[in-house]
């Protein structure tokens, strides 16, 4: 069976992490995020995968071999201009020959795709949307169903008195190729505001499939951190690469850890890392390959990507550090800070909660104080 994964978006809410990398290529526990989607597709015998790229398309090329290793065939098609979610699929219509799956490239889920496909066939649907429940329905587009699973309407960010369901579109669809006849070619067109409302208006068989499976879109820094936490905590089942040296502490080859360092699970530490004396790392925390963590550093609930160097006595709490970052001594990085690739922070800085700093920049020593 074929699947189209939509990976062409700019990922603006995840900037500065997405300045150098499209959202689906950001690492999640030291593997490209998109690998989790491909692994799920493969588990359900879907192995003919088309990536609809647009933003930084060349970054996806290296996946061809990785996907082959996972047993999947990969075809990349790049848009000249962003065509929106449905426009992107219309653009590759000539490559589709039967019922197919569409997956937003930023969804972490263990959705049972085989059930979804069976349901779609059983209902003789032209389109079936996976739906997931949320706690705050007023922040989303809701998808109420009638008793036979047919979609009644699409309610965009309703007030509480209009809320009749907590089900939202989970960004995963089973489609028949003929629905694409309702999408204009070469124009920006979305599933959510374009194709699905048109199908509803025409009375075409458009179904929703409520699922209680784990579901998260990694679109914001908070959710990107949450994805790491949920896998490390075991709330979302996924393989964590590395040797499990203690319960829920995984490490890569070549790790050097000082005897006086304290590691509190769950933690993943990548290959060739060096953890110095009196370091304290509290999970859920993920550290990429080739990182050095200086003496007395405290890291709590954070994601540190590959090739980072942290100077002594620094503190990092609930934050995300991009690749190749150099942090000086006695630097405090407060909650929800997001630092772009290859930036430098000099000694004695206190980066406040929620700060975002762009790649390749430098904060000179002692510039930002508490
Ligand atoms: P934000 O800018 O933060 O909203 O992120 P985004 O650009 O990824 O947009 P959004 O989260 O709405 O997109 C959902 C999925 O569709 C993501 O995997 C995007 O990569 C993808 N996507 C969004 N727009 C397009 C598009 O115009 N073309 C293609 N090929 N994919 C798209």
C-alpha cells in the first residue's frame, strides 16, 4: 500500500530549531523524527512511501538508504511553491494507484493503521479521518460524528457552548484516489478547509475513526519536549537506541562517565559522550552524540542535540539545545528555552524562561543577568 507523508511545511512554531532542519528531520531521541512514522507504516505493511517535500528538500535525501534498511521504498517529490496539505497530494496524484494513506509529517502516534484501513473499507468510504480526543476542544477544529461514524460538520475553534465533541482531526487519512478530482491542480489547497468541507457539501462518504491511541503533534517546543518525555517515560511505546545500562538509562558506545556523576532515569545519552565529575542529569533527558558535559553541570528534563559542549557549573532546565552549541561556565538556562544550532553562550549568563535564540549567534560573557 502507498502512503504520502507531508513534510513540506516551514515549521515556524518550532523555530529556531527548524531554521536548518525541517520539522520531520529534527531528531527525536537521536533518530530523525520521520523514522517513527515510517516504522509505524511498515508495521502495517505500508512500504511504498512518497515524501512531499518543499522546505529544505535536500535534507531528506539521506533517508533513502535509511528507509531501505527499514524495508520501505522512498520517493521524494518537491513542490516549487507550497501547495498546502491537499494541494501537495494533488501534485503527486499521478504516482497514486489505489487506496492510500496520508500522514502529516509531525505526528507521533501508535495508531492502529490496519484497523483504520479496515474501517474505511467496511464503510466503503471515500475518505476516513483518524480522530483523537483533546482536553481543550476550544483550541482546535472539532469533528463531530453521527451515530454511524459519518462526519456531521467541521467546527473551527468553537466557544464552549458550541462544543459537542472532544474529537479533532489527527492528521492521518485513508483516501480513495478519486477524491483528488475535487482538488484544484497547482493551487494552495488544504484538506481541512478545502477538500473535506467540499466532500461534506456533496454528501460524499466521509467518515471519522475515533482512536484512543497515543497521539501528539510535535509542532511547538513544549510538544517537542513532551514527545521525548513520553517515550522515555514509556507512555508512548518506541524503541530507544542504545544499551540499557540501568532501568530506563540508555547509552551509546564510547561513553565516559565519572564515578561521581549522578544519572536519574529516564535518560538517553548518545555515542561518544563525556560526563564529568559531579554532574547531575535528571530525566526525562536526551543527550545527542559527541557531547561533553563539564564538571558540576545540572541538567533536568531537557533535550541536548549532538556535538554540544557544556561548561562547568551550568544549569539547564526543561529546555532544548540545538546541534553544536557551546555553553560556557556558570550559565543558567531556564525553562522552555530553545537555542538554535551552533550558537555560543559565554560564561555567567542567565537565559530566562521561554527565550529563543537564533542559530550561529553568540551571547557574550555576562550579558544577560538574573
Ligand atoms: P507551522 O509553520 O509551525 O504551522 O508548521 P508546518 O509548516 O509544519 O504546518 P502544519 O503543522 O500545519 O503542517 C502539518 C504537516 O503538513 C507538516 O508535516 C508539514 O510539513 C506539512 N505541510 C504543511 N503545509 C505543506 C505544504 O504546503 N506542502 C507540503 N508538501 N507539506 C505541507
